[in-house]
């Protein structure tokens, strides 16, 4: 507790005057204000270390001389050191280290703020000459590339510094919140203050650095534009000369040496490598050596191609006025130059991938090696990294050579364009546009999008997959068209066999298309165990209903217990004709012309009444009743006559004649049952059939005078005389007899 009070007292005495008035004024202020009123009025302008506001830095920012800045900032450092020296324990050492960091940051800021560094390391602009040789022209281009590279680096650094300033600002805001939530006068609060000053210094240093970078960017942009204009002017003043023969011979000799080196490296790489760590690292070094040699080889090829281009330009320059160069020879030269550039760019891409993978890969674990092997392996690892860095530098040289070749190539193309007629020029433009579009399309479809089982998938296999599935869909539609056409031609209606054949062919085509499509993606479908495992997982997580319906659909079609055209009735009373059986559901059409979609699994697991499964006829039961006393033979005759008057009734078929049964003596009528066999076209209209038979029954009953009874109730009233009222007991609602009291006796009893 004494230690805490002592630290609090020191912080208050350093940041605020000891007078009670100033102490009250400071304590009443926001701790994030710049300075207390007393600090503003005092001669000592050292910021209050408790005032965590960016405004406290303004007094240092306005100082114009480095010495004054150093003197004023030293006062803050001394105040911080005095406060930290009173902290006891290990924490004091940590706080003093942070103060040392603040001191170093202040020195770094002083260098950036007050050191006027006019040397921005920018190449000086060239003075335009009256005539340029080819090498001088290429030197101007190389200088332009150098300035462009510096400009790109500067812009990347500006983006990085801007992002860092934003992150530092966020850190300052977090520290302010931590400061307000900390205990006043605690060591934790003092640590937050030091971190905040550290971050604030880092921010102003980055801001000064950003100003210098933007100034450098403006100078580089101006210089790059100037060099671009110089390059265009120099192109009009080139004096073409043949390529020096001595240089050509040197390049040819270098090419032969590189050919021999490449043969030796390929021979070494073809041998079996050792499975030890040293053998594997040596093999990687050989691959890096091969990449370096290939880069050098392509650079020599580019220079030889440039020599041919230069000789051709010199020969064209020497032609007399009116003579035209051979266009075929010129086009072959242009094609050869473009091919050399493309091969070099491809090799650069491969070498860059190899070098970056090498630099990013970790070294082989040395702990499991002996001391001697560890030393050798460490040397090989260092050599491997050095060669990767050499590859990156060699790539830069090859890119510069490519740029030089492209300049000469553009001059050759301009000469070709000037020599072409209008029609040929238009055709070549269209051809060039088509080739560029085709190349762009090929690059687009061959660009990896994602990977499956470590195999990169490009756009081309996806297009092949879509095309194969589309072909399968069209073939399935063609088969469906042929089946329907066969049905119409032979006047076949609702053939279950044809429908089953059609659906099986459809499933087979879709399956073959899916397998072919996934094979086009490069997926190995031979491992059925993995496929079955994947399918089982998918089924377990939500596909079980779909698979159940699919299997149920196949079961229905193969069992033929339910066919297209059948008339069925479900458990809930829904009736209708089966229109189609698909992979997931069955569609039935009711008599009201309403389509009902039913899952196939329901058709398999529930009771379904199929009225037309085997037989196309059905017996209909029509119940009716007649009044008591009616001659039953006349009833039979009338009902049979009514049944025969209906067109749906089957007639003259043994065992299926209409029949009338007496079934019950009811409360109000004698009940009969008319049994009639109806044809297949009447089976699908059960309600309509019942209505027609009842209609005819009513007509026949009226013809023969048969009465159709209806429920009746007779009420019998018993009138009781005065004399007999004592002899008949009264009954209650429940049927119990109630006693009858005589009025006279009652009066007597009352008396």
C-alpha cells in the first residue's frame, strides 16, 4: 500500500503542480487533454505524462531546429526516467527498456524530420542525342525499366506504410481505453503511458517516411515519363548497323557450353537419388543448377534472336528507295522472335516457382543427424538457398533481355504493317485478334480454380463435365421422344413395359454421363469403397429420404404392382389414375383433374388399393331399401331391369350377371343390395357409377310402384277419464310410476 501511494504521489507531482488549486484543476480535467491549465501557464512546456492525447506532440512538431527538439524532448525522457526509477522490483528494468526504445525512436524521428536528404537515388534524365545506335537505344530502355522498377517498389512501400499508420492509430485508441480502465497512479498505468508514447512516436516517424516516399514517387513518375518520351524520340533517330560478328561468335560458343552443361545436369538428375537427407538436398541443388542453366540458355537464345533482328533491320535500312523487303522472310523472323520470347517467359515462370518454393521451404531437421553429417547438410542447405537467390537475380536479367527483344520486334512489326496492302493488313489484324483471343481463352480455361484430392481443377474439365451432362440429357430426351413416337404409331396406351424400359434407359444414360463427366475432371472412380463410404455419409446426413424414394420407385416399376394407367385408392380415400412414376414420386390424376404428388416410399410402405391391377372389371355394390309389404320378386325384377339399362353393366357373361340380395330387415325398410359387374371404363368413375345406378333404380321403382320408405315416428295419446284417473299411474320422464294424490285426502292431511 505504501508503494502504491508513493508511485501515485510521484506521478501527480510530475504531471501537476503541488498547489491545491492546480491539483484540483488538473483532477477535474479529462486525463486525455493536452496539458493542465497550470502546465500551459508555466514556463516548463514538458507534456504531462498523464495526458494521453495526440495534441501533446504538436509542440514538438512545430520546432524548426534539431537541437531545440532534442533539448525539449530530453526533458520528457528525464521526467519518465525519474518516475520509473521510483518503481521497485523487476518491473523497473522493463520500464527503463521501454524508455530506451522511446529515446531511439526520437533520434530516428530527428533524422527524418531535420535531415534534408535531396538524394532520392533516382537515375538522372538523359540528354536527347541526334543519332542513336541500337545499343544506345537499348540502354535508354534499360534505364526506363530501372526507373519503372523503382517506381513500383516506392508505390508498394507507400501502401505498406499507409497500412501501418492505420494499424498504429488503432493501437493508440486501444491504449487510451486501457489507460482509462486502469488504476490511477499504478505501475500498470505508467506502462500504458510508455507504450502510448512509443506508438505515437512510431506513427509520426511513419508519417514523415510517407511524406518522403510520396516525394520520391512524384520524382520517379516525372523521370519515367521523361524517359518514355526520350525512348520514343530515340526510336525515330536509330541508325541500324549489323550485329558485331565477334559478339555473335561469343554467343554461339556460350550456347554450345550451355548445351553441354544441360546434358550433364539432365544425366545426373536421371540417376537414382539417395534416400538420405544429404542425397535429397543434393538432388534439389541439381534442380536449381538446371534452372539457372536454362535461364542462361534462353538468355543467349534471345540475344542470338536479337542479333538476327538487328541484321535484318540493317539490311532493310540499306535497301534503295522503292525496294520492299521480303514479307515472308520478315514474318518468319517475327514469328521466331515471338517464339523465343514466349519460351523464355515460360522458363522464367517455372524457375520463379522453384526458387520461391525453395526459399519458403524449411530446412531438413538436423537433430537426427550426426555431428559430421549435420555440418555437411548445413552447408548444402546454405548452398541451396544461395542458388535460389541467384535464380531470382538471373530472372531479372532475362526479363531485361526480353524487353530489348520486344523493342526490336515492335520495329519489325511496324515495317511489316507499312509494307502490307489494305486488305492484307485487315486480314492480319483479324487474324492477330483471333489468335490473341484464342490464347487468352486457352489461358483462362487452363487456370486452376480449386483442387480435388491434390489435383488442380481448371475451367476446361468443368466445361467438359457440363458438355457431357448436356449430351446425356439430350440423348435421354431423344430416347423419350422415340418411345412416345412408337406408342403413338402402334396406338399403345399406358404400356407399363414401355414406360419401365424408358425409365431404365434414362437412369442408365444419366449414370454413364455422370461417370464420364467425373472422369473428365480427373477423378479416379475405380475405388468403389471410397465412393460407397462417401455416399453412405451423404445418405446419413440427409439423403436417406431421396434414396429411399428412388429405391422405392425402382421397386414399384420392377414389381409392376403399380403401373402407369392403373386406378388406385389410398388409405385416406384419395382416388385417381397413375400418370407417371419418377425417381422421387408418383403422380396420380384424380377424377376432378387434380394432380397429386405422392412419395414413392409412401406407395411401398402403406396400403394402396389398385382397382385395375389384374382384372379390368369390378363388382359394384348399390344398397337400397323398400317398404315393408313390397313383393320381393317385383323388387328383384325392377332392380335387375335398372341394372341392365346402365351401359357400364356387363351382360351375357356367365357368373357376372346382375344380382339382388336381401340383406336386412331394418327399422323402417327391407334392405337389399344390388351387385353389378361393370366394364373397365366404369371402374375409374366410382362415384359417377353409383349415381347412375341409383338414378335408374329410382326410375324403375316408380315404374313398378315400389315405395322407398323414410324414417317415421307415431305418437299415441291415452285420454284418461275422471273416473279412471286413479287407476292409471302417471309415469315420469324416466318411465317410473308416480303416486296419485287425491285432492280431498290432501286437504284433510293438510288440516
